[in-house]
C-alpha cells in the first residue's frame, strides 16, 4: 500500500537528522506471533452482518515482522518510532447470508478474504527527572504522547462477488514506559499506549525481558497485546491481537 512506503520514508527522515544529536540510540526488529480475534463489518444492517475473524474468515496464528527505534535527545523530547504491519488472508465460510458493504454474500459458500491493519507509531516522551539517578540506574519511567496511524483494508470475495474498503486514520495515544535494570546486562521493560474517545478505542501493551551480554547487541522476548475498536467510513474493526515475540537489536 502507498502509505506503507510513505511511512517508511517519514521514519527515515525523522531518524537521520535526530540521530546526529542523540545521546542514546536503540533499534530492534522483532518477530511477533499473535492470535487474531474479533470482528469486522462494513455498513452492517443487523448483527448477522458482523464477521468473526476466526470462525467466519478462518484466520489463524501466524508470524509478523515489526520494527522500532528510540532516540534519546537532550532537552527536547526523545523520539520513539514503531512500525507494525499486520496482514491476514484465508478461506472461510459463514453459516448465514450476510451483507458487507453493498454486496450480499451467500451462506455456507467459501469466502476468500484479506485483512490489512498496518500500524505506525510516532511518539515523543520525557524521562521522569532524576528517577534513574536516585535509583542508581535501576529504575526509569518515560511519559509522553504517541500518534498512531492506521492503514487499513478489508476485502471479501465469493465467486464473482467482491467487496472491499480501505482507509487511513490516525489518533493520539498516551504513552508510559517503565524499565527496571538490576544489572547492566538485564532489563525488564513494560510499555503501554492507549486512548478512548468517540468511535475509537485503542489499547497497546508490551512486556519484554532484555539480555545484552555482548554490548551493543541485545536479544529480548516477551508478550504483546493490541486491541483496536475503530469505526471509519462505515467500516467497523473491533479486533484484538495478542501473543509472544522475540527481538534482536542494538543500543548505544
């Protein structure tokens, strides 16, 4: 999708000049294995027009690659960038006739579908002053604001019938990050982002255990959960993704 390429250029444009002034830099790539749950609908007339990701579309757990980068910059807010592309496609069936957009699909006939939910986060944050110094480097807490962009598309096909819709939407999220590092080579980290207003509810939670026996390299593992309930242009996406992840990266 075009936005995916644009977001990539934006991330690079933000990273390069900021990196020249950064006093701390971290970049990582992770493999995430979430379970897809929830529902989608497009201009629904009744409850039967709501489509379940697992039961109706047949979506299953699968690996997804994501990336993130953090830049700690003096005086001005530090920057946190994260890209999380998600795409599912499979064949399923629904046991009742249903409407999706302007198209009526038959019961008990195979459905081919694709759901794309790409999420891009751009966050600005500050560390709580003197907390890390007061705890001898063991505890640090980050507070900030996060802009999340959703690049979303849903397509359903059944024989010659096809209906699809896509949109781009954004929303602001509150951000908090906590890091506990009892020794230099071990850290426990937790991140939370979230907001609820109008027709949008977003909750994001990440917990990781990070090991860095050979600085600046590190490996990490943990659990990530994303819940999105958003209605844009008559498309309702009420989904949850949760599962373990493994990560490799560098920090300076």
